[in-house]
C-alpha cells in the first residue's frame, strides 16, 4: 500500500495493530478522522491517553475501574458472599447485561493454557483462594468459557479449594461447548447463571 504521507502511513500502521483491523480498514478509519473537526480527534486521543495512564484494577475483584474499588464491589446491595469467577472484563459486562446476577466477581485475567505459556501463577488465582480462606465467600460460581482451557482452569481452582467448606457451582450448559461467554445472548447467559449446577456434577459429564 503506497502512502503520499509518512504521517498518514504511521497512523495507519498504528491503527492496524488493533484486533480485527486490517490495513484497508485502518486507512478508512484514519481518513474518517481527518474529515472530522480537529477537536474530535483531540478528544479521542485524550480519552485513550487517560484510559492508559489512569485506569485501575479493582483491588478486590480485578475488574477494570476508575477507583480502588469498582462500582460493583463498592455497592452494598451486592452479595459479597457470592463470587462469580470469569476470565476478563468482557465476561463481567456480558453477565451484568443479563440483570440476573447480584453477587460479586473475580476476574482471573485469562485461562490456564500451557500451549500459550500461561500458568496458574500468571492469573489472579491466589487472591481468590485467599479470599475464600478468609471466610468471606460462601459460593464460587465458575463462569469460564466451556473450552478445554476454561475447564482446566475451573478444575485447577476446584482442587485448590479442597479442604474448605466453600460451595462450588458452574453455569448451566445453555452455553454450547467451545463457545466464548461474551458472545452468548443475554437470555441464554442469564438462564445459565440462574440454573447453575454443583461443580462436582459437571465433572461426571
């Protein structure tokens, strides 16, 4: 792709590094920005800069937040004894959109995947175990995607919780095997949370 401007080429190169954005789409987006008022582009640049420099992870659940405690953990109406374990922020948003869940979350930041070099120590598993051992949680809901990596992560955490009196459950398999949680429709996902089953039952399947 030939560019008449090095500045244009650099902007397209940066934009094309975003997931799902190829060179042609990046060029279309950059040219669109050039047609907009300069203030709009500056607002976008400012928002991205602030996002990168000021965003925090909730100290309780590792959800993305503007403050030390995210809005969910800081809400006294939420049930802190019920914790839903998810892979990342997109899963929190998907479950929240169902309106069916009023507990807390724990964001792992990924799934165990030896093929990708991701082990338990690279995820937020230890803080979850410590939270359970502190006696603050009565039930853990495993809500990871029903993939090999998701099931492996669920089972690892389940084994780490042996010896505790914690109740463990997993979302009902209204979510097809192999599906990512964030792509499930809200009705199906909501029913999967409401109709969760004991985790031990899922091991027998």
